[in-house]
C-alpha cells in the first residue's frame, strides 16, 4: 500500500481548494498605500479619507483640531495678568502646560493616522476585491526527476 507524504497530501488538498479571490467591481481602482501615507502626512486623517474610511479619517482630523484648540484655549485661560513690572495692560504671563498637552495629543493622533494609512489602503483594496491570495501545487522538473511543491502568489 503506497503511503502519501504530508507534502503530497497537502498538495492534493490544495489542488482541490478554490482560489481565494474576490471579484473586483468594474469601477474599482486600487487605493495605493504610499498615496494614503503621503496624504496622512500632509492632512491628519487624509489617508483614511482617501481609502474610504471617512469616519476614522474625520475623527482623526477633528481630534487633531480639537486638541490644538483645547490646548490653546486652556493655556490662555490659565495665563494670568502680570503687573509686577508696571507694564500697561495687557501684560500676560503665559502658561504653556495645557498647550503642550494639546500639541502632544494632536501629534499622537496625527502619528496614528500616518501609521494606519497603509493599512487603511490595504483594507479598502480587500473590500473592493483587489487583493488575492492563490495557492497552487506545482511540479518542477529537475535532472533527478521532479520536485512537487506549492506556489504562493499574492496580488495586491
């Protein structure tokens, strides 16, 4: 009774398995991860908006603006009029801590948008059926006979 090696059995199973490919819509255009990243560098959440994740992109954009506005407003409110030097009003002593916190939160949100932009583009391409993973058995001819193996092809 012939025995099947694990590789041969896996090859037979994968040969019978269908190719994992979603059908792209006719008007689908690929969303490029590099373009999404560049847009996120220029505009907070721009890459997510480009990739079609409008809620996430909008939240990043609004969050960055809100953090900067809140930090500026809180710094202005925490600042006090300083009349120690006899300067005419208004003479303020600026309190930078709230502004620095706001800039830090805004920077963290912006950085998250930049890091997430390529993933947003990949997710958009998957939703549109533009990403495929195919596994197929192959037999390569060699001088000693042949080698059976698997071919993995990814289309992005």
